[in-house]
């Protein structure tokens, strides 16, 4: 099996490092996420794929969350002469939050760092984030409820910043 990690496409790079994207107003209402078996929280974005991705990266940076990898699934498909709509996986995290979870349950290392997927489906741009409720329950880590609560609040804020009009 071959592992392929592709660089960001020109479409994604075109939006990065340029003029900053306007921040979402704190008073703006953002719709609640659509839960998919609570494994992921999925939000519909009011922005394009590239703007949503740029805002996501800016939001992560403001919180000193490390982006470990960006994987451009569309570029991967193109490398084998196939097509996919824009789809970018962002792998990110912070050892302050993840380490205590892995100390309590080493298998959390397969779930962490966290992941976000910005993708297009049926003409809509979506942002999917790892569901912390699922992780807490799946790994029986109710003793770490406060960590999961902080993670969930942070992820919700990040999602709102990335997807708002």
C-alpha cells in the first residue's frame, strides 16, 4: 500500500497568504451542525471552499493549534486522472489537550490529532470536524469530561468562524 500526501492545489494556495478574510461578527447566528452518527459534526459554509479553508486555518492559528498536515484529496484524485470536488483534510491539535487523553487511553493516539475536512457536496461547501462526544463515549473517558467540553467549545467556535457569511 502506498501513502500519498499531496500538496495544496493552486486553488487553495490562491486564497492563502493574501489579504485577511473578514472575521465573522460575534452576533451572527450560525446554524447548528448536522450530526452524522455523532462521529462528526458537519457544518454548511456560507463561503467557497478556499475561503472556508483559509478561515479555518486562521482560526486554528489564533488558538495556537498546530496544523500538522494538509491533504488535498482532489489533487490526489487528479494524480490518477480522476475527478473529485474540492476536498481538503486538515490535521491539527495541541499536546496540552491530547496528551492527558492519551495518558488515560493510549488508543486515543489513533484519533488524535483532530481532523477537519472542508469539502464540496451537491454544490455546497461543508466543514466536518471530529465529534468529541463520540470520542468521550467510545473510549470511556468520562473522567476527562472537562477536556472534551473545552475541545468541543473550541471546535464549535472554529467552525462558526470558518463557515459564517
